[in-house]
């Protein structure tokens, strides 16, 4: 199976797409197919950005192993 590589959007492009989604929602309503399309694309790109930056975030295991004291 061949892997396809998709270019990752820049933050500015993601914000532009998000703004289009908001404008479409205001014009057509939240459940309109165009709004849902934009929403899906925003989610996909946001998740892709997060996956690329996972090394900069602490792992869930490292957080659960720490002991915290509430003061």
C-alpha cells in the first residue's frame, strides 16, 4: 500500500479556513453541508499539526507518573 503525503497547512491558512467555516455557519446555519465540510477540514488540519508537534508535548504517561500536591 502506497502512503500519500499531504502538505500541512500553516497556522494562518488554518485560521482562514476556520473563518470561512464561521461565515458559512452564520449564513447557512450550523448543520449545512458546507459548514460541516469546513469543520471536518479544520479538525483534520488541526490534528495533523498536533501530531507533528507531539514531541514538544509531555506524554500522558509522564504526566500520570508525577505526584502533585494541591495547595
